[in-house]
C-alpha cells in the first residue's frame, strides 16, 4: 500500500517548479498551509528530506532531485491514465484494427494514420497489411473492425472508395524491353514472373495472369518491386506503389498492342458500422480525404 498520494507529489512538484510555497499556492490555487502540510506529510512518510528552505526559497536536496524526476514520470502517467479513462467514458475506442490490402495508396494510408495519431493518441491502432483475400479473412474471423480490400465478403456491403490501376512492368534493361516490338503473352511465358502470395491462411487464392513457367513468389509488395528493379522478372503492380519507380525510370510499363492494364476497385467494408465510434469515424474520414475523386 502506497504511503503517499499523487496529490502530495503534485504539491511537491509545484513548490519546486514555482520556487517556493507561497508561489506554488498561488499557482495551483490552494492555501499555503495546505501546500506546507502536503509536502511535510510526504517527507514524513518517506523518511527523507526533499527540500531545504533557505531564506524565502525552497531548494531541492540530493534525494529530492532524484525523487522529483521519478515523480514527474509518475504524474505524467497518472494524467495519461485519466485522459484515457475520459476518452473511454465518451465512447472513444480503446483499440482499432484496420486491415488494408497492399494495393491501397501507401501515402494516403500514412497521412491518415499520422492525423489519427495526433487526434486520438490513446487509441491503439493496429494496421494489418494484407494481400488478395487476407483482409476478407480477417473480417470474417472478427479480427478487424474494418477493411480496405478489393474483395467484399459475402453478406457484407462494400463502399467503393478508390480505383487502383495495375501496370505490367519490368526493368528498362529486361529482355522484354529489348524485343523491338510489342510484347505478346507468349513472350511472357518465357520470362520469370514475380507473384504476390495471398496472405489468407485458410483459403488462399490466386489472382491475375499466372502463365509464366518461371516464378518467384513473395509476400510483400516492396520485395516484388525490389526484385523487378534488379531485373529479375516482370509483374503487374499497383500504380499507387510504383509511382516513384516509374518517374525515375527504374521500372517501365511493358509495350503491348492490346491494353494489359487493369483497374481494381478498393472497397471499405465494416465489420459492424453501427459499432464504429468517433476514432474509427475520424480515421475513415482521414482516409477518404487523402484520396482523389472516384473515377
């Protein structure tokens, strides 16, 4: 059982910060006698002198200096605890889980999370990056509050929020760029394809063109980009994730006669929209504001 109270630590801190008992009393709107009593009881309970009064000024002892630093951390934690409790009392979620398909605009996601962290510092946010049916699986397992995914699970309603264009790309010096003619599907079969593995565990699914005999399968979109930039293969990649690579000519779209680009719609899907509180609503608005108009 603690011998001292948080209020006593607060009074001690106030005396030090404001340079004396009378100054502290004025700053915290308490009588000087109550400040004196609190600090006296604190020292008596601890059995150690924290302050020495020299003239009109109270100065820290060596022990007081050490304990003041610890008391500051203690009081900060107590204030944070009270803030969290107040948020919970107002219906603010303690924890949120968002599952996001890796094709989603990365800069938009980071910007929304940054705004969210500033507005709701005491809500723990877990962002689960998924591939193909991974977000759908998390939603069905009730392990996500909402998802951003190209797949809408049966029985749920998805709100379209973005369209992502996939481009067939390879390194500028890749053999597919050296043909001197438009690339055909038969040409792809002779080259290595970089494929993203579905992050779902129970029922993983394949998607896209998988006609190449040679493949490297990875679980992270950035790994796919890095491999292709090293000339190790080709792939269809989301334009949202390769803008910088395209602008710096580290990747080039494959020249084709027919259009091999494909557009994928990303949907926002709630586990239960009625249960979303203010933190979830803020994060979703931040995500929407970072996206352009849906074409």
